[in-house]
C-alpha cells in the first residue's frame, strides 16, 4: 500500500517536469495577497486550463514597491519574468526603461493574439499609452476615488443623510452640521496626495505638472501650487484645525475608522468596496467625489490608481506569443466583468462594464457604478489623462510631508505647495538626467 | 622575560586569517568599493545606462537642506536610542544581580524582546500608539493628552526611539548582567565592611570594573542606531512627519529602494560610512582612554 503510493509519487515527480517541458512557461509576478491574490490565481488557473500550449506561473513578490524592486533586480541579474505588475506611480520609471520593456502593442502585434486597443476605456488606457496613442502596458487593476458616506452617522448627528454633497461647498456645510451635531470624526481620507491633489487637479481640469502632466516629456515641472489646489488645501487645513477633518496617516489608515463606524465621510478608492461592504455594520453609500463649484462649473473625469502589466524584454518569441494569449484572455469581457464585480476595481473594457450592467449587478449593489461613470462621463483632457512623473513614489512622500505641515498648522497651503514644488522638481531633474 | 611564539614563514598565518579576510573582503570591502564607485554616477534603475557625474551626487545631497537636517536628526536619534537602551538595561541588570533566588527566570524573561525583529517591534508599538485605535493613546486621551505622532514630530521621534530601544534593552541587559556577575565578590565585601553603602560601592567599584563592557555596548549601540533601525522607522513613521524621523540610513533605504535613485543612495552610504568611521575613531581615541581593562 505505502509502497504503491510512494511509487506513484515518484513516478509523478519524474513525469511532471516532462509534462511541463511540453508547455511554454510564462512567468507573471504580481503584488496581490489575500482575496485579491486568490482571484489572480483563479484567473491564471482558468487560462492554463483553457489551452495546452502555454502555462502561466504566477508568483507573489510583495507589495507594489517590492514587486517593482524585485522586477528591477531580476532584470539586472537577467532573470526577469515575462510579465511584471507595476503600480501606476512606477509607470514613468518603466516607460523610460526602453531597453527593459517590450510595449504591449508590439507584443500583441507579434503574437497575433486578438487585440483591439479601442475596446479599452479611454481614461483607464490613457494612463498607460504613449503620446502617439500606442498601449505600452495592459491596465490590470484600476480604481478611482469616491466619497463614502456613513448614513447612520449622518442621522445620528441630525443631518439628513440624503443631503446633496456633489460639491465641496455643500460638504463644508455638512461638516459644520456634523460637528455641531456632536460628530467627532466628520471627515477622513485615504491616500491624501492621490485624492486631494492628483485627482483633484484632473477633476477640476487644472494641470498637476507641466508638459501635459509629464506625458509630453521628461522636462516637466510640478504645478500643484496653483490657485485651485491651494484653495482646496486651505479649506481642508481649516477643517483640520476645527476638528472637522481628521488626519490618520498617509496610506489608507482612515479606512479602519470609517469601517468601524467612527467617521461620517470618507474619501477613498472605489476599490475600498470589498472591505467596507464586508465590515461595515451601518448603512453606507457611495457618492461621486465632490468638486468646487467656485473652481469648475462641472467636474472633469477623475484619474485612476492601481497597477498595469508590463512585458519585459529578453525572452524567446514563442514565449511572447504565450504572453500575448494571456493578456488577450485577461481582456475578455467575462474575465473583466467578474474581476470588476468581485473587487470593486474598474472594468478595463467598455464591453465588460456593459455586461455587468446587463447582469443587474449595479441594481443589486447600488453605487458600484459611480466610479465607472465618474471616470467615463467625459473625454479626458491633457490635465485629466493621468500623470507620468519620474521618481513619483518619492514625490508623493514629499507631498505627504508638506500636506502634514498644512494639517498641523505649521505652514499655509501656499507655502507648503511651493515647497513641495521646489523639492519635487529637484527629483524630476534627477530623473531626467538619469534617463537622458 | 617575554615569551613569544613566532611563526616560521607566511603560509600558515595567512591560512589562519584567510577565512576572516575573505569574508570581510566579499561582504564588506567589495560592496563598499562598489558603493564608492556607484556614487560617482547617476544610473537608471535597470542598469541600462549611467551618467558619470563625478562628485555631482554629493553636491546634490549636501546642497539639500533636508539632507543636512537629517544629520542632526540622526544625532538626536542615536544619542536617545543609546541612552534609552543602556540605562534601563544597566538598572535591570543591577536589580537582577541583587536577586538571590530565581534570577535565571527574570533574566530569561528580560531577554525575550531581543527575539522580536525590529520591523515587528515597530508594528507592535505602532498599534499601541495608533492615534485613533491605539490602547496607549486612548489612555493618554483619558488623561487629557492628545497623542498624535502622525502630525507631531517630537512625539514621532519619541515613539521611534522607544520602539528601537526596547528590543536593545534585552541585548544590553545580557552583557551588563554577565559583567556584573564577574565583579569579584571579595572587593564588594571588603568595601561593605569598610562601611560603603550600596550606591557608593556601585559607583566606586562596580561601575569602573564594568567599563569595558559599557564601552563595548556604547560602540555597538551607536552602530545599531545608525544602521539597523530603518525597519522600525519604515513601519511606524516612514520618516515623517515632515522628515522629523528621517535618519541617514532611512534616507539611504528610501532613495535606493523606493525612489530607485541608486546614485544618490550610494553617495549617502559613502557619507554614512565616513560618519560612522569617524565616530568609532573618536570613541576609541577618547572614551577608551577612560576604560580600565
């Protein structure tokens, strides 16, 4: 009995490499754990089961920064994977590394896999295309900021939970009422730079950086100290001083406070849906991100956060065929619709969005389409296509520091943003000289 | 007359020191030389191209007022960490040394925190002091103190110092405890008979006898606070607020591994190397003179 099992095990161990040899392996490094990791693994398994020529091997390499670092280190050691997941702030780094990456449009053309660049949603795709419209990396998970509302907390403070909060002017009034009604935590935010500067600028159609937010060249400079941004941050700074805006940290620390029911309003990614719907024991609602009526008569589109898939140089052409097949599979409507509904991330193709609508998902889960509408209501402008800035992870660090100075009252919004521009521009100049 | 064994020839002595030399060369001299070489370039992250800039990286760094400020931050941080990890350790060691029974259990318990990795320690302290849900900050709130290390630089510094020093107390305790045990009992008894009370005996006899250990720990702790604390800082404050906790080594890490700016990162490690080298020389030259072996 035991011997038999051992024999089978031994035989299968000997055979499995042989079986794997027949298939071309495609390595895919990503940054997802937990539920998202399971969903990625399921996508990969489904692809592997759907055909016999290629086998995608997915590996988790740590968080976004760690995955990017692992990819860079692997490239230096000539051990790079075929597909690397890179978060949106690493886009400029990847794009500048022309000898390290193989643009997606090229991979797709060579592999002959089905690929229709027009099928992808413009404001999602725009972040990852070159200025002449060629897709450089495949958008994978994309989300956009929205306003989350704790309706119970609104009622408890004596504020009508149906109050219109389309504009920051209206939100300001609501915050006054919440505070007066005894709410200790009227407003929190996650990802302050992403929501209150990067998206704020796109949403009000003002530039965040020169040269079309960096899309048109490496010699870009930050323009985040403009009057619109300063006005918004001054208002936020005043709210922070009065205890109407509570600062909890640079990342999504505020999520814990909102999910526990402690806070009334929360600006956070639409992908917060999974966590909030699971944990919140109160009546919650998704609203579009507010805009300032005084700055723009109506909002432009918001921009995305998340990651895209980059194909690395230095592999065999039949392996690239496999990469093409896999990317094509990921873009199919069914895969995308399931991903969108399971995670709260945006669908990357218009077709997947329509399929989701047709299935009645949005009626069953109200508010899940707000992010899609907010992204797609308008054709993106040069200010709202996205951001393409080198060393952007570090620039965000600088912005975080300067924003903290506003929240603590150490600096005025204008001083803080002037300083952020000066410090950030230095990093941009270094990036420019490193990638000449 | 002094007796000495002298090796004949060179082969055997070289073989004997070779393992140590090889390890030093591979793991220390070679990477250090690489860092010096790389500090002269601005490379792109993927190693596809690099621009020779001479001392440009150093100029860029030293022209940055935030970088210059991080020297002071580092000095404050390492002095605080060294004191906060050595003084309590000495106190605990003295107490444990006085115990007649079960000092073994106490010392074992006291050593435990050393087993906690710095990053994990950082997360533990971060949760206790979390501004909204932390238990310590809640109690402080009850006492009327509004703890907010995400915006208050002084509090952030205090928190990273405590978190960094905490695990080190165990390590220092171990050494102090061993040193105290090796102080000859006869000396202490003799002075007790002469009428010296406990603290008198401690300062006049015990402390001078354990100075070699204290000096060793001083050097080791300074090096620790310079090099090994970035895990704690990364998990608790990420260098903030407004760079209040950005020490030199954290900046090396964040520029190199977050910003992918290997040129600046290498230049910073060269500067750090020089600073720590100078400090160690100063320690050995001036403080060691007061140490009695």
